[in-house]
C-alpha cells in the first residue's frame, strides 16, 4: 500500500501512470474475485484505497494550481 508521503514526491506523470496500472490491477482482481480465484482478498481494499489517495492528491494539486494561477 502506498503511503501519502510516498505519493506526494512523485510527479503528475508518475501518478497518472501508477493510477493506470492500479486500475488494471483492480480490474483483474475483480475477475479473480468473481471466479473465486482470489489469493489475497485484502489486496482489493489496498488497491482501492491507493487509487483514492492518488485521485485525492491529483485533485489537491489541480486546486492549488488553479488558485495560484
């Protein structure tokens, strides 16, 4: 699970790339859960929360950029 401090040092491009990878992983985890092949059920929650952290950070950055400019 990615911590907020780890994510805050990444650039916007890196965050977007990681978000895409996590969304693909989330899709695959959903398939595994539907077919009862999921090895680590807790990974679903970790991925979902990391996606939320990235989206929150992106929103904060866009809000601060629009407030400054």
